[in-house]
């Protein structure tokens, strides 16, 4: 006899990319929902996105962050799926009309990580070493600390990037720690790079569960696995980049973290014309953190050269 009081008649269809990491993340969401609602019925639908089609082309050619989500959002809007599981840093800060961020589960480590072929850290890599990264955010921050290293572009999933490190003339690669940990590849990490050196991408390490705004039943299910603190922090980070109106080529970082009763918010923007990184750190409570992050974005805008940020 089923004594669970959270009875739902709806079978939930979860949409996701088909990469190994995306499937692991989706299966984690499945497990969390099943623990919270034991009688839930769930199906997973794999959707190929624009960003998956040609890994030889830079993401900016597909529109940056949205390259991995547009096809999935189309399925949501046309009722082919009920929930989309995203790496939240891939989800644009402004969602299409009718869609909402229904839940943010507990966040993984938001930091970037260095994987070195010879066990070097960012500080001990020899001059002239080649670091592979497809991220301008990572490149400009590393270059300020290590102007003597070289950079190589790289795309593909985590396993592809690691195989290129092992087989090509590359000394190190920088990846999100969260992805390596979720894939069980934590032992490959040579160094967790502290946020004072490389500030992460907004929402890095967090999963975003997107659904239709009028789907009250799905929203009710997702409430069971929403992490309040993580949701508050990523909302502040998303407001920050939404206010900046950043173009896909603009290196930007942001991280909100609870520090006791307050939230510490860090942001950075790279001013290409002046070759300068602008950094700020502020603290606020959970009732004002969104206002504070928006104010920081406006302060950055006032400091940047005209035309850097695309409106």
C-alpha cells in the first residue's frame, strides 16, 4: 500500500542534452525527485542542441550561451517535455516568455580547476606553457597572473578536452570543477583555482530546472528539490548579467555565496579597450542581494568604455 501523501498523476518528461555529463546531471535530478516523490513517473528525452552539432566551430558562432538551450526550450514551449535540465551557466539570463526557472538543486563547487599533464599548478607551470581553454573569461584572468604562458582554443565535452591534453601539445586545460566531479574525474584535478585568481562564470556549478510558468503541477514537484540558498545566489548572479546586457564575447564573472547571515557577491568584467579587469566585492542580506548585484552591474557599465557591452 502506498502511504505517500505527495501523489501525482502526471508522468514527468525531462529534456536534456545527450552528453555524458548532461545525462549524469539529469539522472541526479531524477533520483532527487524519486526520493522526494516515490510514486512519480519520469521519462527522459534526449534533445540535440545547436551547440552540439559542430564542435569545431566557436560557441560565439551559435550565439554563445543560448547554443545549448534553444532546442530544449522549443520542446518545452511546445509541450513535448515538462522540465529541462541545464547547466545553469549555459542558460541565458532572460528566459523566453512562458518559461521560468522552476528549481535550483544544491550547487556543486563553483570554482574552475586546472588539469596539468605534469602535475603543475597555475603558479608552477613553466614560462611558455600552453593552457587550453575556450573561455575568454578564464583566459584574461589567467593572463593577468601569468602573462608568460600561451593559450590554445579548445571545444568538446570534458572527456574530449582531457584526451586532447593527453595526446596533443598542451600543458594544461582549465575546466569547471563541478563537471569533473560529477563525471567522477576528480582525481584528474591538479588544482582548484581560488576565486581570487579566476572568478567563475555566473551560475557555474549550479543546475537549472526550467519549466512552463503555467505548469503548476510540475512547479509543485520541483519545489521538493529546490535549494533555497542556491536559488537566491544564482538569481543574484543572473540579475547581474541581465543588467549588464552582456554580449557573448564579453568576459564576465560573478559569484554569490552565503557567509554567515550575509551573502558575499563578487563580480568582474574585462574592459578590452583598456586591457583592464574591473573587480568588485560587496555584501548584503538575502532580501537586498538582487538589488545590490544590479547596482554593481550599473557601476561596471559606468566604468566601461562605450560600446563594450552589447545592449
